[in-house]
């Protein structure tokens, strides 16, 4: 069995970004609310692995649904080129979906909130692959982040409804944490929607995009909205403590992402062909890893640092060793 067509099907250069959304969501809670959320490495890794398989499921489903269109617009893709059969890709799609939920549910660490986010993610994947709305693709990535954060929220905490809410009280902490996660997920969705918008029509020659190509990239800063409720809440605590890392690293990640976006789209100011557009889209997808790293590194557990370095290194090695496999 040739591995090359499968690597093209699953868009190898983008794979290091697949588990990073869930890991970033978990790291945000661990770094912002260390008193409430601790020992979150195992559920974070489990959620990241499950989201990774759901990402593979979505890619396989995308090529199955778009096989007829790809025969016209992208005949080099694995199915229309004959490198992979439609039956084989459908089987791979089913295996990835099963593996995602087996991993998530068999370990026993993931609560109902994670399960709900994962099911919503599957629905969004189905909807995007059949509708191609950029916001739906953004929602897929945002729900991946929510699944990672949700993996740390135990069921008993979600069912506890306090009569009086005070700073430091578990019920209020959970509300703030969920609010921050939602804002981060919205920011993720906006950035990925911008990437998806940039990819529209990538299979054909296009007119120059002008300065608007940079404006789309400003969505990279939207996840910073998640820091607002966190900072306000921590200032309300009897002993206010805000780590500079919690603020500076996400800002750095967003700035790094926007810088990478600008570098990627700079050549698109004038009329260009499919190859140039696809290269720009691939780089902006890869820039999502910068955003993930900025949030992953706020976790106090050093294991997240090692995970961030591993994902960053994997992305660089793949780009260098497999330049012929596109990420778009």
C-alpha cells in the first residue's frame, strides 16, 4: 500500500495543528484557574487525541463528498486521480470516527461536557463539508478548543448550582471559565473562517486582493477576548494574582500569527494563479499553530511546553521533508 496518497488525503502539513486546539483550551483553564483545575494532562491529551481523529474524519469526509467536484477542479486529489478508491476512503472515514469516540469514552477521564462538544463537532464537520460556509469551518476549530477545555470540567462541578456566588467559589469559577473558553473559541472560529475565506476559489486564477488581504488576518487577535473575564475575575479574588505569562504569551501568539498571515498573503496583491493562492492558504493554516502555542504555554505543567515544542518541530520537519504534499 502506498502511503503518499493517504498523506495527501489527510493534508500532512496541517496535521500538527489538529490536536493543538484541544490542548490550547485545556491549557487556558489550567493557567487561568490553577486553584480549580489541576492534574489536567491526561484528559487534555485524551481530548487532543480524539479531536485529532475527528480532524482526520473530517478530511476524509471532505474528499468523499467533493469527489465529483475534485474530478473537475482538482483532478490531482487522491480519489479522482485513482490513487485511492472511494470505498477505501469511506472506510478510513468510518475508522477515524470510531477511534475518536473510543479514545474519548474508553479512557474514562472525559466528562459529559466533552461528549457534547465532540458530537457538535461531528455535526459541524458534516455541515461544512456539504455547505462550505467559512463560519462553519471556524466553528469546527472553535468546538475543538471547547472539547479540550471541557475535558477538564468534571460532571459534578457542572451539576452544582450554588445559591450565592462569590469569587473563588467553584460555581462562579466554572461560569467564568466557561465564558473564557467560549470567547477563545469564537476567536478561533473567526481566524479559521478568515483562512477559509482566503481559500475560496484557490483552484483557479484570481484577481489581486489588495489591502483587504491583510484585514482578514486581524481575526488572529480575536481570541484575546478570552483574557478579559479571566483578568476581571482574578482581580476580584481576596488575594488578586495575575501571572504575566497568562497575558503576554497569548498576546505574543496572536501577534506571531498575524505576522505569519501578512507574510503569507503579501504576494497576493496582484493577479495570481492557483499555486500561489494555495501556498498562501497553507501557510495561514500553519500559522494557527502559533496561536495554539501562545495559549498552550500558559499551562503551569511543563508537559505542555514539551507538547508545544513537539508540534512546532513536527510542523517544521514536515514542511522541509515533504514539500510536495500540500496543506490546502
